C-alpha cells in the first residue's frame, strides 16, 4: 500500500526547540522573520506533540542539529514512504546538512533508504504530498527542476502517479497552499493551483491569505490541526464537517513555518 497522508498518523518525527531555534545570527539567510520567544515556542511545541499523542501517534523527538535553527522543521529533510525513505536536498543554503542529520535518525530506526536527491538537484519535503496512488510535487524556489525530475523518477518506480505544480512566489512550498485532509480529500488555495491538479479528489478550496493558508496536519478520521491565526481554513473545514484542533504556533510562524512543517510523518495507516 502506498503512503497516503490522509490516513491516520501513526508515527512522526519532531524536533523540540531547545536552543538552536533561538540562535539566529542572520535572519535573512535562515529565512526567519523574527527570533522566537523561547518559553512560548517550547510550550507551543509541547502542545502540538500532546495533540498528536492523544490521537494515537508515536512521537519520535530528535535533538536539534547544531547551528541549524530550521532543524525544528523536520518535514523538509527527508521523505518517508511505506517502503523506506528518500534523502532530500535542501534548497535553502543554510539548511544543507539537515538531510544527512535526518537520514542518520531514520537509519537508527531501522528504516531503509530508497534513494536520494543529488546536486545540483534540490527538493524540500514541504514540496511533496503523498496521496495514495498520486504524489503531488511542487516546483518552487526551494525545489528545482533537477530535483523534481530526480524525485519523480524515484516515486514513479514506487508506483506513484506524479503531478507537478509550479508554486508562485512568495510562497515557499506546495504544503503552504495545499494539504491532504483525508484519503481522497484535498484543501487548496483556488487561485494558486489549477483545479485539474486535484482531479479524482474531493476538493475544498479557499482564498489564500498568507503562506500557511493551506497548511494543516491531518491526524486521520476527519481530525485536523490548524494554526489559530488561519481562520479562513478553520472556518471552511468546520463548514465541511471536519473536526479542527486549533493550536497557536505563533513562534514558528515567525520562522516562516506552519503546522505540517514541524512534523515528518514516518508511518500512516489504519
């Protein structure tokens, strides 16, 4: 069975902020808008872990990578499938090295490596959504043509139909404007993605207000996590009979990340 991010979350890797997230020497180089408040960020992250644990997910909390404040955003480093993981390659220069760090964590869990993105290719995990037989990939500032081509070949060999979408600036990843919210349900920003991209899925559309408008975590069985400031998505999801756990993640929004950015799904299923 192919990985489907609409299935219940069973095992996930996170990286609790302890010190590196707050040690930012150059905000622009790290693509961080503002340094987070340590105690508030730690509290928000603990609440996220508690929510996922309450819904039955095993939480694997890894240590931050030294001198890498963005290592809290585990989603981008590797891509996990049901057969193993694919080591990605960061498109943001200051994040290079995080892919090797996460690969070592996955190896320690006994998860095999299926492939990797090699230079000059770049792909960040926020640009990949696995939806059963379909893999959505964003071609963006962070995931270049060479990287998207390499990843497409790997995923096609695994049995995925690859669908590629161009992500317009200033958005970083496809995950900021689109999320899988059920096995056959998609939330996406209507003016930024072609509706044909989601053919075969039940689509819920919304107007994109900011870089996390389409960014929600699917816990499974109609249960979702959304950032508290993302009212448009919360409202439309509630109107469509989804149950939304609203969580303040303001300190991570300062780091230009949304809910899914903080999680690397390792296993999903019933």
